C-alpha cells in the first residue's frame, strides 16, 4: 500500500482519537501533520459548517469528520497535492474506513467547497 495513504490513515486515526480525548492520547503521537491540523480546527470546522449546513458537527460520524478535517486542511492550508488527488484520497479513505455512503457525503462537501472557493 502507498506510504502516503498509510500516513493519511494514521492522521485520520489521530483526529478520530482527538475528537474523544486530547493530544495526550493519540495512537500515533509522533505523526507531524496532526498538530498542524488540530491548530487549525476552528477554521476547518467553519468550512464544514458552511458547506454541510444540514449536518451539525456533533451529528457527523467521527470518522467522516476526521477525513473532512484532513482533506480541508490539505486543500486550504497545505497546497502540496492537486485538489483532485486530495478529494480522491478522501473518498478512498471513506470507502475504506467509514460507512457505506460516507464517501458520497465527503465528496459532496469537498465538491461544494471547491466550487464556492474556486480552489
């Protein structure tokens, strides 16, 4: 499996754990991108609220929320990968780690974000 994909899985696991506890209980504490994402959570969550208005953050599955947070961070703040790659990876992560229809929700939110911000 691709190392970048495995790295993203670790980040999603960290963000999932963080949503239940704190930075002290992360399964992959040495992973470097997670603290950067956590530092931007307030701004990232505003994007999620704006582009998924029918779904309060508390009602979004924690795995889906973690995937969205990672993807929005990569799209808005990091700019290392092409946007289509980021979205495709988010959809793949959702298919692998989340519920049956989660990939469609994640794809829709990220698609709206790209359309509105002209990313």
